[in-house]
């Protein structure tokens, strides 16, 4: 981390409190259509094997995961996922990864390998 980043984090912690500073700030724009709970359900589903749900595939394909989500989301209580298409799912996953990589954490080692041993 740079000195500037550390100072900014400290100012935020002083202004909001330590625990509140750890949360993301609200962002402008349209409210998300897919709830956090629905995202968690979809991620937990993607972490399981497709064959455990009766599909012939060991791993999920994007199309199969989207189809399964559309079919079973209403029964699981996530109606916001019933209209999700493969292209929409792919777009949202890529948007999430872009957001995650927008402000990457770069690690700079400050010790030599001989010091670590």
C-alpha cells in the first residue's frame, strides 16, 4: 500500500469509526436488481458440482448454471434471478471482476528471502 492509501484509510476510520470504515460506501446509480442474498445463493450453487443436481456435467457451464438458476430461483426465494440469461449472467460476472480489479491491492515485499529464513 502506498502512504497516501494508508492515510486515506485512517482518515475514514476516524471519521466513520473503525468497523463502519470497513464497509463499502454507497455508490451512485441504479439500485441493484439482484439482491446480495441471491448473489450468495448463485455463488454457493456455482461452487457445487452440476452432477449433484442431476446434470451429466461434472462442472457447471455458464449456460447450464443460468438455466438452473432461472428454473430453481423462484422456489429458493430469489425471484430476481428468474429472468437472468446467459449473456446477462456473463456480463454481471465480468462486471463484478472488473469492479474487483478496479482498485487492486499490490503487495510489495520489504524483506529479502535471506531474512525470512
